[in-house]
C-alpha cells in the first residue's frame, strides 16, 4: 500500500503522543501507529524507529530501511549504543530480505563493532541470531554454544525474544544432529512462546519461518499444517502487504498442495508472489516454486516450466521439481543429468538431500539405471531411519519398493509399498498415496494377482480424477515393466536398431541399452526376436 509523505494532524489530543503511538504499535495497528509516530516532533531515535517499524509492516521496505538508518544515527548521537546495535541487526536482516547482501553484511559488522566496548547487555544477543543461522549448516557445536549464549543473555537481562530464539536454534541443531524428537519438542516450545504475544512481532515470525523450514526438511506435514493454521490466525491483523502474512500464504500453499487442494494452493502461492514483491525475494522465489509443484503434479507441464523459471529468476534452485518435470516431459536423460548435477554439487545436509534422492530414484528407474536407483534409495533409507520422520519414511519405503519391483523382488516390493501407502494415507497426502497404489498394482500384476492390481489401480485412478490430474499414469504393464521400458520394447518390436530407438524416443543409445537389459531380465527374453514375440504375445503392441 502507498504511504502518505506526512499524515495530517489528528484532532484527538492523545494521537501524536509517544505513549499512544507505543500502544498502537503493541496492538499491531500499524496504519494508526504510523500516523501517530509521524506526528511526533521532534523525531528522536525511539520515535523514528517506531515509524520505521510501522512503515516496514505496511510494506514500504525501501522507506523503512531509510528510516531505520536514520534511527540508528539518532541512537548513536544520543549515546544509546545498545539500541543502535539492535537497529543495526534489523537493518542487516531487512537488507538481506530485499536482496542487498553487501549492505546486510555491512550492518552486521557495524552492530558487532558498536557492542565491542559495551558491558554485557541483551543487545549482545541479537548479532548472534545472524551468526547462529550461518553456523547451523557448517559447525553444529559452535551453533549450539551460540544458541545457549542467546538464552543466557535473554534470561540474565529479561529479554524473552532472545530466550525464544535460542530455544528455536537449539531445536534446529538437535534435528540436524538426528535427535529429532528433542529438536521438535524445542521448536514447539519456541512457537508456544512466539504466539503468546510476549515477543516482538518480527521475532515471532522469524521463529515460525524457521520451524516451517524444519517441517519441510523432515516432511512433517501434520506439524506444518497445525502451526501454519495457528500462525495464520496470529497474522490475520497484520497488513496483507507485509512479511509474515505473505510467508504464511506460501506455507499454507504447501500444506494445501499436500492435501490435494491444488486450485486453492496455486491461488495462495500466486497471491504470495504478488504480496511479497519488493518485500522478501526469498518468499517470492519459494512461492513460484510451489506454483510449479502444483502445476507439475496436475499435468500442466508448460505452466510448471514457466513457474520454475520464475523461481530461478528470483534466486531459488528449482530442484528437484525441474528434474521431475523433465521426466514428465519425456526427457529422462536430461532429468537424470539435472538431478545428478545438483546432488554432486555438495554443500547440502543429509536432510536437504532427501527429497533430491527420492527424485533421483524415480528418474533412475525411468532411465533404466537400476544400480543408481538402488544407491539413491539406500541413502534415503538411511536418512529416513536416522531422522525418523513419517514423511521421510513414506518416501523411503516407496523408493525402496520401486527398486525391489524393478529388480524382480516382487514380494519384498509389496511389503515396502504397503508400508509406503499406509504412511501416506495416515499423513493425508492423497496424491502420493495414489502414486503408491499404481506401484502396488504393478507389483500385484507381477506376482499374478490381477484382481488386487485392478482394485489398486481403480482406486488410484479415482483419486487422480478427483484431484484433477490432467494426465493419468497407468500400471497396465506385465512383469513389472516401467512405462519407458514398454515404449522401448514397442519400438524394438517394429524391427528398429538401438540407434533408431534412441532417435525416435529422444534417448541416448546408452540409455536404450540399459532399458533393453532390464527388459530382457524382466521378461526372460534372450534375444531381440524373443523380446519382439513377448511384446506381441503380451498384447503390448495392440494397446
């Protein structure tokens, strides 16, 4: 929303006083607080900072950053270095949100320099917020010490913001140490404090964002849904064009997407893209990625491609969505190269790799690279075991079951796929449950139980139709052949060479050879002629 350059003076004698402005700020009535602070003359450090915060919540980031810089100088001029340091930390965070990384680093350094000669106070804890966030990806012991230091400073100097932030960071660290139950308990504790109105509004939102990052890493969909709804209620009074309502819309879109409410999820994500423009470049990138995810699973491949590119333009790596999109577009070699490149790049935690490994398993199976699929699913299984999260376990069971099915270990595959289906069903993620049903149908067919295969496939197809999937996969494949293997077999049966098959299906000759090796192993064929006979005898050429 646009802000007046100078609001008119109000006739109410209370408006324009510092006490009234502070009360409006406490009540999160940011429009009224802006007018009240703007009407106070002269503008000292606290008043200018109140005006800056009100401006920030009203969505005018550029003006807010300018006002925060004015407040910093006024604090320094008044000798209030503790307030100056806090303001410098906020400037560092806000500059980072709008993509000004160099200015962000400069304000962070200035905050620490201001605090060097001050006796210990609460303000010493705020630069630790930035430092601890950086350490959680590299040095967990140092991050843990920093988180406990924040809590100590908060308790010693009566600052609940620091205590809650320290508890939050300790929770994130415990999760990264694979002490998931401890970590989630600490994150829940931090969120209870955050939503109690004991914290400054900005820090409440910061804790929520971090908790949602943890939920996404663990695929803890139920916890994500519960805290997103609680935070949505908390953020309702805030202006739409401000940071946390927009971020909440992104997370709500993720929850809606997992629940199968795809039209609503896309609407929320697109709304967040609009609301967060110029406020938080990272939230806009995440929102566009979520739009891509919704469109991809629906089968709107062109729309998904556009959204993933927009996410990339705003600074987000569009993986694993982009690689899975390439697979859906019938470009498995590109999909395999794409997902391998991002996994080989390094610098990702085990939890960060989990969703990439699940995608790599799917892509490797479609490409006929069973060894790579087994390697990826094995690493995912270890991660799921160590971090013990329902969503990770569901992904792991399905990935392992898919590999077992491709290897011809049908009964083992059935056991794993049943576990995966039960997990997705309990998590109320209908699309993933339906995808797993399609694999179960293949496994039942492979072991000769056609009735069970038809039941699973019918249930999956009904779910896909209910969700509005534009292109529905089929499991009508004998002997566990994948859809791509059937395509290769059909072209082979017309008498074409490996090179001609590769050209027709836009595959590399190496990938065609891998597919043929798998086809021969699954069907028992020992020659191209035998494979051709199998294609006709099984009815594949008539479909």
